[in-house]
């Protein structure tokens, strides 16, 4: 590269933006060195028995024109879910050739910027209505209308299964939604903040967030965790299967994280949830054996920075035990992460600065370009 080009470009590129601080936030601290997750002054472990609505009230505090209590949010979401059902019914036939997450992307995109309901309520309410209707359509079942009197988690399960879920399942889903509600400047939240910074609006921002979440390196991992357990099949095959997968350079789904140098604290919360569900004991024991062997082999392969269990490993087991089809797991993740996306978008809009980093040009200068074709 010529000296002239060097002088035009910043000295150093950071391809994965590792260690780059791209925003100030009062919402969430992810301390990767010690495995700590704090939302607005509360440790994740302290929030694990809160309702999803209570965590929304915490995250939205001070960011919306009108402060809302947990009860007011629960009421507003119930009303909004009922209004959104007609839209789900009307658009479902257009989703038949799409995967569940693509279908959710389509339905969320149908929400209008001109909608007068506050957009953070609209987006959070829409996600479970759409996700449940999409899952049922794929199972050949008619969508179930929302019940405005229920909490968000209970109604989500009811719309999915068609009957009122038991308290243990509602509690488990609430804990799951709270556990994944926010997680710093992860790829989908960063995407949502970039879009928000252009003043494109909250709906466009969360649709962008969903598009980033969909990838297997981010929110697309939990379905493949179950695929991996199924592919391994038996106890005797655990070690050779993992050895062969790592030898061919495959990534073990549910392990590794950009920020955490230790175990993801969300994995432990969700492991507790799996236990509380008294799910299929054989399945859980098998998964734990796979986890132990994977951690041992990953530590051997990457001794300096061994990938640890991340949130997706136990997410897979929780959502399976709750009866969600595995191709819907990313959509269930989106239902929870909608909390973080909306809060970060509101925070970004209040901060007001367009996010516009630079790139380092490494191409040829005029006069040095090779002809195409
Ligand atoms: N299996 C095997 N090897 C792994 C894994 C894994 N799960 N994770 C990291 N590694 C290896 C990489 O191959 C790489 O090796 P190399 O240096 O020889 O190329 C090294 O560890 C570092 O990996 P990076 O990709 O640089 O680490 P990064 O911090 O970018 O990765 C990521 C984070 C993408 C999550 C990665 O660990 C991964 O692909 N995991 C599997 C997918 C997954 O579980 N995703 C969910 C993440 S949690 C969430 O987003 C909600």
C-alpha cells in the first residue's frame, strides 16, 4: 500500500470490533472476566425470579415519555397482543415457504411506523403472538387468540400449546425470558442501535436486530445444540463424535463466547431451570456428559482460552422441556431479547449520535486498479 493511502486511512482496523467501546449504556454490564451480568444495578441471579414485565419496567425506566409499572406494562402488553392477533392471522399464509425466523422477520416488518401505540409496547407484544402463530401453522394448527388477562410468559405458552400452562412452566419461561432480556452490545443489539442512530425508528431497529440474531454464531445456536445431541446419539459415541467434530474444524454449538473468559452466568441460571422442570432425566444426564466431554476437549485444544458453556446449551434443554419446536428456538430468544433491543433503541435515540465508524482502505488507488473481466 502506498504512503498516500496509509495517510488516508486509520492506522488499525478491528475486524470483530473486539474490545472496542462503541456506546455508553446504563442498561447492562457484561463482565466477561468473572462471569457477571448486571442489569441496571441488579445481578442476573437476583432477577431470575422476577417476571418479564418487571424486568421491562426496570429496563425502560427513564427512557419512555410515560413511566409504567409492572402491572401497567402487563395490561398494555395484553391489550396489544389482542390487537396484533388479526395481523398474524392475515399474514400467516404468506409465511409457508419461510423458516420460522424468516416468518417472524416478515411479520415484524409488517408493523407500521405510523402505528400510534408506543412502539416499544408494540414490538414486545408482537413477538410472542407472531412466534406462537408461526409455530402452530408449521404444525398444521390454527393460531390461538391471545388472552389479555394473562402475563406475557403464560400467554405465550398458551398461544403455543392451546391450553393453560402449569405454574412451573410459566415460571420457567419467565426466567428464560428474563435471562436473555439483555446482554450488552451483542451483535443484534449493536445492529439495532446502529439502525436507531439513523432515526429509522424502533420497528426497523428491532427487525434489524432479529436479522443479526438469526445467525448460528449468535441466536441460531440452540436448535443445533439439540441436533448435536441427537447426532451423537449414545454415551459410547460422545468422545469420538466430539473428537471428530473438532478435528474437522467444526464449532460445538453452545460453547464459546466473545466476552466471557469463564462460564456464562446465564448457563447456570438455565441449568437450574432445567432441574426445576423435572424434564426427561436421561436426556439431561446425557447432555451433561456431552457438556463435560466438550469442555475437556475444548480445553485441550485451546488451553490459553478454552471455550466455556454459553447460554445456548441450556436454552436448548429448557425450551425443549417447555414444548417449543426446535426450529422456533431463535424466535423464543427474540421474544426475550426484544426487551433489550427496545431499551437500547430508546437509549440510543435519547443519545442522538449517528453511529458511523470508518473503514481502512486497502484497495488500489486510481492509476493502479487492475481492469475487471
Ligand atoms: N467449538 C469449537 N471451537 C471453538 C468454539 C466452539 N464452540 N468457539 C470458539 N472456538 C475456537 C475457534 O475455532 C477459534 O479457534 P482458532 O483461533 O484456531 O481459529 C478460537 O476458539 C477463538 O474463536 P473465535 O471465533 O475467535 O472466538 P469468538 O469470540 O469470536 O467466538 C463464538 C464466539 C462465535 C460464540 C464462538 O465461540 C462460536 O462459534 N460458538 C459456537 C456457536 C454458539 O454457541 N453461539 C452462541 C453464542 S451465545 C449468544 O450469542 C447468545
